C-alpha cells in the first residue's frame, strides 16, 4: 500500500497544499511515538519525531506532554550513524537487567494519510482534545 500521492496529484493547481505524507505510530507503555513524514512548500520531505506522554495534574485532569524533533534530509545519515552507535554501545555495555514481566514487542502501526483532503486525517491529532 502506497501512502504518498503521485507527484501529478500533489501539483494540481486546485488542490490545497498538503503537508502530511506518511506516519508510523509506536505505543510504548505510557508513551506514544509519532514518526511523521511531512513536506515543505518546495515538496522537500522531512521527518518529525514526537514523543507524547499522558500526565495527570493534582485535580485529576490530564494533559499530554509533547516533545518534538525535526529532522531534515541533510542530517539523516549523521543521525542514523549516531543512533546506531549509541544503541550498539548500550547493548554491549548495559548490564543485564532481570525483567519480572516481559514487555510485549509492539509492531509500529502504519497510518496512511487520506489523499482526498476531506475530513480530518488520523494524524491530525490535537493532543489537548484526546
């Protein structure tokens, strides 16, 4: 399944500008990670990585604490090399920790972005509304 519109469809004069291209969601315990491919007005892709964590206030109401990283194509190689390096370091140097309850390994969800531009896309999440 392809989640990116063809270049001809994106460049139609009547079609409104669409920034969201492709998304993956990883639910990990109390955190959710969003990996979103977006497009600039010049049709250049970039990646946003968002960590969302549900927090409760003293009065029982909750809100989502978000942290967002923007990663541009010119930095992908350096980012991936560094990420692989630190993950390898952790695997080689972290002492074994006995887990009392095994954590299920969750497969990231692929979230296609609707191509018709109608309605609200699943990736258009306003964390304050959840």
